[in-house]
C-alpha cells in the first residue's frame, strides 16, 4: 500500500481533538490532514525550493524546503524553535516528508542537525530532532542519532556569511561509521547552508553514500530583505 506522506498519525489526530490543527501560516483552524488554510494555500510555492550547496569534498548537497522563512510561516517556525511549541513538529515533519516524496528521494534513514548538550539543556528540547522524528515516521524510515556537536559555536544569525563558515567549521562529527547509506539530513531553517554543509561532510567522512538536505524554511530571501533569521 502506498504511504500517504501528508497524513497525520493517530497520536496527532487524537491531539487535534483537544488542540485543533492550525494553518502553519496564519493560525486559522483547519482539518488535521491539511497544512494550510485555503487562502494561504494560494500563496504557496508550486514546487519545493531547491538549492545545491557545494561541499569541501567536491560533492554537492541538495537542500529542499517547502516554504520561504517569512510572514506567518516565519512566526510558526520561530515559535517552534524558541518558544516551546513542540506540537508544530508533527505537521512540519509531515510537510518535509511530503517534499521528499515529491522529489522521489529515497533513503535508508533520517539524520538531523543536533544541538549541543548545553543547547538542549537551555532550550529543553532539540527542535531539529523533533522535526526529523516526525518526518521519519511519515516516511516509514528510522531516525538515526548519528551526528553530534563536538564544540560550542556562536549563534549563527548574528554573523556574516564568512563568519558563519568559520564558526561551524569542524563543529560536528559522526557518532559511528556508516556503510554507504543514503540519509536525509533535517534542520529547521537554512540560510547560508554552512551548518548543513558541515553536518553533511561529517556524514560523508563517516561513510555515507549520499546526503540529501530537508529544511522547513529557506531564509535566503528574507535575509536579503534584511529580516533577522533564527
């Protein structure tokens, strides 16, 4: 039977009985099977936003995003990332799974860009892991805790592109060897792609066969407009 990548799981459906599902852009109450209200759907990108990031090892990391990090969607992601709105991981992760399906991406597992131990302790959760867990569930794939942050870094959104590259260089490593698997690499927001690139390099160094990036929001356009990104 073909998996419906956009469909909510039983837990998410039950939760919607108490906390109604809301549009990821404007917050209007919607059916649990939907991501956006009818009005906001009209403004969605018709195709996944796809970027290709060159890596230091000569390979290229494709990164797909369903939405630009702006407007109401920016507010949703900001609340999920910084304000403890963990319930948004369900629909956001399903949205990522849907993008992977639209691109016919096949993988053996789902990895994610991890917070440091200090970052998890301060925030109380790892938002990218929650996203990856939701996406993995929708795709029927295992979640792989295969990356770790090996040193603390400055907050990326305060830095220039060049500073970002220096800031995260060598900051991530793999926790075990890989055997040529294709992995989906999940994060919440992509701007310059410096962090994703370093994580992809760590996976390749550990033996990954291919790495494909999935992020909820692309902040390139909003950054060009001068908005602050997370």
